[in-house]
C-alpha cells in the first residue's frame, strides 16, 4: 500500500520539449510559447489547468490558463519578453466548483429541487473566501449569502451573479488535488537577430578596387559597408583576423609550398605577433577594429567573427602549452589531416589532454576577450570536431553573462551531429541547402526543418556558397543559377548569407572538375574584386 495518495489528474505528452526536457526549445524576444498536453482524470470530474512560467532568475511563477481542445488535449501560451532562459511547467487539478456547477445546471434544467445542492455551493464559496485576498474575499462572502438565500427559495441566483461568482472562483480555486508535471522545461530566448538575419562574408585583406593593390585593412572595410547594407545584409562575417603562421604556410591554390609574399590561410592562426587575441598587423590595430564595429553599427550592420579553435605551428600556445596538442611517436606535434589530405600549417587542439580544465578556461577567455571589444556574433569553425560537452559548457557560460551573444555553427556533417550541436546551444546552423537542387529535394528538406520537432531547436542559416563550397550547380549554371540560389535562400529562410564578392560576381570557376574548391581561392591569396562589374548581381540581391 502506498504511503501517500498520488494526484488523480494525469499530465502527459507535453509539447514542445526536446529529448524529454534534456535540452531547451528556442524562441526570440516577443514570441509566444504555445504549450500543449494531454490532461485528464478518471471518472467525470471537471478539471482545470494552468501553464506556469518564469524567468530562470525569478523564484515566483506566473501563470496562464490552459484551454481544452479535443480528446483531452489542452493548450496554453505565454510570451517571452526578454533574452535569457525561461522555465515552464504545467499544473492541473480536479475543480470541485466547476464540477458542482455543471451538475447543478443539469438539475435546474430538469426542474429538480436544488436547495441542498445550493448549500454545497455555499460551503465551497465560503472556503474560497478564505483563500481569496483583498476585496475579492468580501465579495465572495456576499455571493455566498445570495446563494444561501436562493437555496431557501429552492432556486438559483441571477445569471449576472453566476458569471461574477464563476470568475472569482476561477481566480481562487481549490487546488488541493493539484498535480504538477514532473519536469521543468526550458526555453532559451534570443534577440530577434537569431531568427531573422542576412549575412555577408568577406575577406578583409582583399581589395575591392578592380586593380592590383596591397593588403586590405579594417579602414578599407569601412568603405565597403554602404555597398553591403544596400544589398540588405545586416551581419558582416569576417574570417579569422588574427596573425597567420609562416611555418608550412600554404601557397596559392592550397599548394603545399608557398612562394615569398603568399599571405597564407587565415585559419592558420598564430605567429610571433600573437594568437587568438591579436589582430593581423596588416589589417590594423584593435582600435581600428573597434572603429570598424562602430562604423558598421551606423549602417545597421553587426560584425561576426570567426571562432576557429586551431593553431599554426607558430602560435604562442605551441610553445607555452605543448600539452594542449597531440604528439606523434617521434615527438612531433600532430598536424591536421583528412586523409589523404594533409594540413601541415594547422595544429588541431587536443581536447582530451589531461590539462583540459586549463585549456577550456583559456578557450573561453578568447570569446570573452572579443565580447569586450564589442563583438556579439560568432561563426564557429568546425564545431563538430570538438567535444559536445565543451560547447555546452562554453556557450552556457557565455549566455549566462551575455544573453545577446549569438553563435552560428559551421558543421557540414551528419544530421544527428548537426542537431546535437543546435541542442547544446548554437543559435543558428549551416545546412545542406547548397546541395538541395530539385524541387523534391528542397521540399523534403524544408519539411524536415519546419514541420518536425527539429524546428523547436534548429535555426537554419541558408548559404548557397562559402569559401570552401562552390557547388556543381553554381559551376555550371552561370548567372541564372546564382540568381536562383540567392532568391531561394532569401525566401525559404529567415536567416541566409553569401560569400562575396565572389557570389554577386558569379564566380564559378572550380579548381578542377569534380571539386568544390574555387580556382585561385581567396583563402590562399589576396584578391582584388571589381564590384562595379556590370555582370554583378548587386542590384538583384538588393531588391
């Protein structure tokens, strides 16, 4: 025999929730969270239910009524008014007053004597007056007296008084039989840009003059802001802006041996001039970067930085923290590989190091450093190659202090891995959009993204191209293909982006047939783009 009774009311099949409440759903400021559940009880008693919600920092719950739909399904909603984490759960109870009112109405319609039944209602009203506060308590007492008089006459009270009593009893119900859902669910609330944004990626070191020139600077980038804003973009994403290593520096077209003057890949981060908290001296200074941030704001543009946790052989970490890298049997540090490809200019960080706590703290400090400079959006390079637990910890810490910070996951990998990263906290995610070409492929993919539970936690960001992805469609389709992909990305998704000026100039030359790498890739050389080319899609994109 149980030691105590359990509530008779059942609450189950609550939606939305992600993995039985293990992860939060996602919303943006001002959105409504609609919650449904199956709520029922044995027998024929009437039940009531409320949706409880609060900001995580609050202790008191606010509540919103749940309304019955069909087949014991109930629905309620609440609005999330500010960025951060909200909690929500459900409570339901057998409502003695509503059950009594339902049965009393039936008896009165059958013209039965309801004198005793009215006295039951009087008792419930007087009990409610003890629970009520302020003037409501006195008013419920008055209505109880009216019912007592009506009981003596063998009749009910006037419709107006019934309505008032129903409202007051609804406000001060008897919840002695209440059941609460066994899990507090969470919703992460981001600012609006998490849901609606247009991204433009460019290499700040390249020139936009249409003629040979030197290395670009942050000050040069200021001159490009009007051009970017006129096309409707409100996020400017910059690949890594840090010093670039010289050891095993890659040459043009990713050649293994660079020539004198080759700038190297921005993703080979770190040199004697600094690491992840430094800027490439040819781009300018930190003050110049902050000035760019300020100027971008004047154009309605935010700057997004690339967060790439990897190092060149010349990065200060390699000398100062050799224990943060994997070592080969010959004692050499293991460089990055994707067999048969080798990337001798990059050392991946060894997250399984015994010194992981110091490593995690340092990597977290990089994000805080750039937040202090004014950055609030980060595009994260290959997060699927780092431990899941690391991202949940890092993003959780950042969002606790800066709920307005957004993270874009650049993980072109298996769907379950992409979805896991989104659950762990990434605000937006790259998608397979670039490779969905036929009508059927596009329709099926967007059904998955929008009509399944995936939409509760995964915000797609649609990119037709990136510096690493030049699809066969763009290689062979010419200008119409670029126009089509831009239109699809902008209209199918609330978040989209392009890598330019390569995209609007319809750059479709591949390194070789069957490859998605660009010929003369901007990753390995300084380009000089002619943005005034009449062939440009600039005006089309800006419509």
